[in-house]
C-alpha cells in the first residue's frame, strides 16, 4: 500500500499535468480565436460604477450605497482601511438596489469603510 507521502506526490504530479494540458488547449484556442473577427464587449444599458468614499464608522456599523435613479446593482465590493482593519461583510441590499459593507478594526472603536457598486438599468 502506498504511503501518504507517495499518494500526495502522485496527486500533485497529476494535477500539474492536468494544468499543463489545459494551458496547451487554452493556447491553441486563443490562437484560433485571434483569427476570428474581434468581438466588442457590450455593457448593460445604463452601466455605471458608483462609490461611497472612505469614512470612519463604528466597528460593525453598516455603510450602504444605493444605485442612482431606478438602476439595480449587478455587483459590488468594499474595502476596510486602517491598521488591523477587517472587512466583515460585503453584500447586496435585499431590494437589489444597492450594496452594503461593514468591518471592524482590531484595537480601535472605528474602521474606515469604502463601498463600490456596479449598477445598470
């Protein structure tokens, strides 16, 4: 029966071979794609990135950013700033119109939080 170390090495080699084979296929596909007409990526109607600049808020207090007008959020993100800052949550609002973020900072009572949302009609 092979040892745990032998099994681990065999799995690592198999994974590496799979990655190399996939890279070769990807290279071949990208070469073929380069011969076809260029595609222009189309953005959704009303596409807009909005942001809520960094501000210090008490630890675990939510900062909420809403899309302008009647737009809905497609995605978003946030950043916790400060020494020992941790982003605790980053998620859409329940109504799908904005983005929520919260964080904390170790050793402090407040944390800097920035929020970003990708919006469209």
